[in-house]
C-alpha cells in the first residue's frame, strides 16, 4: 500500500539531509499516516481509511460523508479503494 493519504492526497516529499559541513544527501519526508476505522452511517458499515493527521482533522470538521465525497471528486481516492469491514 502506498504512503498517500486517502482524504488529502498528501504524499512523501523529497529533500536534502544537510550535514555540518553542508554536504547534501537525498532523503524523504514521510507523511504522518495511520489506519483508522470509521462507521459510515450512510452505507451502514465500517470502513478503514489510511489517513494523515490533517485528513483526520478534515473529517472532524466536515464529517465523514462530505470528506469522502470531496476526496473522490478531487481524485485522491476511489470508492473501490475504500476498505469495507463487515
């Protein structure tokens, strides 16, 4: 599974490690991702999403249904990618 938030579309960024002598080597800045289960009232089932911390705040602010509809409209996730649990 890729390291992309299903609500915000955030993914890893690439930057440099800079040492004391200013030598630069490539590194990645990973997103703060975790798996979270939600009860989706409109469908009457549990779903599992791979979220960033910012995605969780968006769900708390807008609600699960509105956040999922916006994510699908923006192309961050597809209805087929959302894991339905039971």
